[in-house]
């Protein structure tokens, strides 16, 4: 046996048209979004309950492939070091838009001196981002509430074992699903970037997170389709090509030699989530549906161009790479949108509680966490408190201490509290 089978799913109208025709002729009922959610959640709970068994099956199958090198990486640093040692003199790296690759590996690869690019953005050759009408989540088309599901067709990529047309660069591709039964790998693409890397890169690194290993090809198909269906609308928010990410790998020198194929199974703190309050994060399929109506996501300035979602930032905190995500408004929209029913707001609260149990709160945190104390102080010193807060110097001090902008509109204090007013009214 040689290399693993690789399947790439792409959006297709043909399958959907056949489904509608079948439903019309045989009067069959098409599966709706809610039924698909239930099927997907049941699948993800099965995967979480059988993580070790599925990992063992997958490793056994991949070990039987003679043309594949395998790395079991407990940490992201281990995976990045492995890639560095196998890349040799090559410095150009193509990445797919996998949050695992971009958020967990790219900062480490850049520290090693690699030039990393998201080939996805290079596919938008004729797209003028300044003319895009879609500017934020409220402009999304809301397809699911109209009972519309996107359909996909899978294509098995041929030619992985060939050496013709290879270029001198490495491709690091986070898989969307891996089949434990035969070691096959599954991807979802809306452009042609993944297919090009599969055929051109002289060194292929497949990144397989533990939770992406499923039982068989049917479950892998459900997993990948779910990511495409529920991730379609958030994808529209990212149609802004970034010039700094665009690099034309076709122009690199031809590579003469044998192609290397590596499969890196990545843990990076995932196994530690089992049996904890955060184990539901292992249900995630990385569709980023939780960003669809997130009121803060589009306005955050994230380092290293991280792929944003509330779940991604929570996972980075649990991996020890960031502080708890404190800008969340806890509106609950992410939980409503999540096809796997993950209670992300509760997990964000839990992360903050755990963090401040281990580390004392600073002055700013203490002030913002106890607004009732601030109100009592304002009432106690009424009317001087209102006069002081109108002074520019005082507003600057409030901004430095509490983080409340000096030009923000603040409520006025009164001599009588609402409770006092209610008691007097009742009397």
C-alpha cells in the first residue's frame, strides 16, 4: 500500500437537483437543517466517547501505508519542530484556512523563519473587495431559516504518488475529517487551493486533530458536509482578499525528486479536555457558525491574523496561549447558531472563573465586576460625584483605572436609590 486516499468535497448543484427530482417523483421528504443538526450532534458525541479507540484504528491503518511518515504530536511545538526538520532548505509554505493550522501552528512556523501564505486568498484574482456589498453579519442571507441546504460532491484526488509538476514548497493542510477504518482523509474546499497543493507541493503535511477522526467514510462525509452547510454564511464574511497572504506558488522552481507525505496527529491539549467542563469543545466541527451573528468578532484586532470564533479563542486560552476572552457580551447567539449545540457562553464564563481563581483580579477587573459598589459610592457622594465626572481630568483617570473611555456617556447619580424610591412609594 502507498499513500492514503484523499477526498475533496466541493459545492455542487447537481446532487441537489437530483434530490429535488427524486422527492418530486417519489414524493420523498428532504432532510431539513434541524434533522441534519441532530444527526451531526449524535455523530460528534459518538466521536468524543470513542476518541482513543478511533485514534488507535487510524494509526494502525496509516502505519500500513508504505509511502507515509507519521508523527504523533502532543504539543503544537512538537508538530512545528517536526515540520522544520523535514522541510530542509525549503522556506515557502502554503496553508489552508484551517483554524488548527493558522491559529496553532503558523506563529511557530513564522518564528522558525518560514514564509507562510494562505493560498485560498490567491484564488480571488478578479475580486474587488472594495465593491463587496456584504459588510457584516446582519447582511447574511439566512439560508437555513428558509430550509435551504447546500449540496456537495466528493472527488478522489488522483496523482498524489506522481512526481510530475511538483514545485519546491511545502503544504500544511488541516484535514476536515479522517477515516479510522481505512486512513483516508477528507477536505472541504470552496476554491481550488487545496487541490492545487495536493498536486504541486513537494512536501505534504496533513494535520489531523484528535477530534477529527471518525469511524468510516459515511461519518466523514456527514462531518465535512456539516462544516460546509453551517459554515457557508460565515464564509461570506471572509471574502476580503489579503494582499500580504497572496503568493503564486506556480512560479516557484520545479522540484526534482521524490515527494514526501507526512501525517501529523495533533493533540495539543485536546485529550486534557475529556472529563472536564470544557469537553464539549471536542464536539466542534470548526464550521465557525458561532461567528455568524457574533456582535464583537468583526471589531476585534487579533494578533497574527487569527481565524476568529469564540470557540477558537477559548481553545487558545485552554492551551495556555492567551488570557480568557473577556470581550464577549454573552448574548447567546453563538449557542443558537452552533449546529452541535455547544453552550459556548457558559464555557467562556467558566474559563474566566477558573482563571481568576488561580490569579488575583486587578483593580480594573474588580471595579468592572462590581458596578453596584460604584453606584453606592456615587450615591454616597452625591452631588459631588456628578460634578467630578464632568471634569476632563477625572474622566482621564477613570479611563486609566477602569478602562471606560473618557468620552463615554455615563449615567448620573441620584441622592435616592431605586430601592429607596420603591420603599417610599409603597409607604
